[in-house]
C-alpha cells in the first residue's frame, strides 16, 4: 500500500464529491426556480469581473461593485421572473459541463473571481443569519439528545464521520494544498486564511444547526432547500427573499466545490497516469461522475464518503506529524487528533461493514459493492497507521539535511 494507492483513494473520493454535489445543486434549482438566474448568472458575472481585473486593470473596488450590483439584480430577477426549470438530468449535465471548463481554464478567468464574489455572499449570509437569529430568537424544536444509538448508528464513531466541514475535513486539506496555496501572495498569509476559514465555517455550521433545529427533526427533502426554508423562517425581515438567498449561498459554494474538486482530481489523475493533456484528463474524470449522478448510484455509496473524507483528514494530520517529528518540533497538536481520527474512522468503517452484512440479502449486488469499498477503506486506514509508524521509527526522527539546491 504505497503512495499510488492513497492517491487512487483520494481520486475516487473526489469523483464521488463531484457527482453528489452536482445532483444536489440540480435538484435545488428545479425545486426553487427563483435561484436559477442568480446561481447561473454568477458564472458570466465572474467572467466579467475577472476580465475587468486582469485584462482592463479596472480598480478592484469598482470591479467588485459591478459584480455585486449585478448579483443583486439577478436576485430580484429570480423572484420576478418565472424561469422554466427543466428536468434534473439537464441541470446535472450543465453543471458538470461548467465543472469541466472551470477546472481547465486558468484560475484568474473564472474560478478565482467567482470565489471572490461568493465570499461576499457567504459573509453577508452569515451576518444576516446571526442577525436574524438574535432578532427572531427561534426556539429549537429538535430534541437536544436523541440517544447514543440512533438509526444512523452509535453516536461514536458515526457523529464524527457525519459532521465534517465545520470541524475537520480531509477535502479541505486537499483544496488548501491544491488551489488555495497557489493563490496566496505570500506564505505569511497561510495561517490567517487557513485558520480563519475553518473558524468561519464553524460559525456557519452553528448557524445552520440553530436554524434547521428550529424546524425540528421532521424536515425532509433536498438538504439545500431545507436550509433555504430554515433561513427564510429565521429572517422574516427580508420579506420572503430569505429562502432564495439561503439557497443561492449554498449553490454558490457548491459550484466552488465542483470546480475545485474537479481541478484537484485532474492533478491527481495526471500524477497517477502521466497524462498531461488537461482537457482529456478532465473529460475522463467527468465521465464516471456523470454516470454516478445520472444513474443515482451515488446515493448508495454516499454514506461511506463521510468515513473516506475523515480518513483523508487523518492522512493530512499524519503527514504534518511526520514532518514535525522529523524536524524535532512539538507535534501533540496534530498527533493526538490524527490518532483520534484514525481510530474513529476504523470504528465507523467496522460499524458500517457490520450493518451492511446484516442487511446483505436485501440488496445483495449493491451491498457487495459497498462491502468491498468498506473493506478497502478499512485496509487503507490500517495501512496508513503502519506506514506512519514505520516511517517514524525507520528514520529515527533525524533532522533532515539542508537542501543543496
């Protein structure tokens, strides 16, 4: 179990991310048709802002104002115009086509300006959200405690492979090293951006819990549209625009996930295969994601992704711990959570393997595939632990020699 196996695992996880998020975004656009103009319009607006910034050298403040005013106009257009939705599959194809081009084009033409504008949406959404919570003071109707053994599985370890982005997430480590690090003007900004981003996402997670918790545990449907309804109920002072704005916030960052996940997957695929043609490599990756999304097969595999995501987080912590040990620096801040995430991931996969075995004959073909994936992830978890321990003991924690390059 070497580097290639780990890269292959990460690649498969990224393909799954692209498929699932494309379906969620497509379903939300069909369900909440008012979100279509601002969500789709964000793409050409981002291209315009990128053109103004990098081609015409328009001042940043003026380009930002043009972009944000355009987004506000699109928001009102979405509420005033009864936009035709179309079938879900058509939106899936369109979103994957967007992911293809956004991941291939240079970042300054689409990805970077769209992320820049999306940041304003997120900040506005979080500020308005907390203002709405303190003003409307919604009462949490969801119970504070359901039990140590709900239908989703035991609280430990399943809780820790379900809650990810607001706490710890392997996907974030891939994006931080794959795209964010390449856009920093100086390395000194890495700490404030990386740490600040995770703290900000933690605040967003708390906001979502309060809003959705006020609706109770009976809320069903697409997760994005459920959040939109909860956001609207918590912000009555927006006059009915809160639901659409909430869905726009999440859709904007789903687009971020689609293009960045596709771009990182292309990097890994090119490293594994040696294929340097970015158009061909991206097309090869989009194809399995499209098959998973259009056939609905992603729904059966999705429960395992939480474990895969947290396994990637454990891998990132192990790599950092190895470097800290090799350079004789304190490593407890990464070693302790790395051990915890490994143990949690292994326990979660073991539980899922047991649950799948118990229900094996209900869907034997699908459960056979899920069991194979589960045991593969289990083997990877154990192999990562052994590899890290062997690396630490074999090198004797010697301080690396200065580079001669």
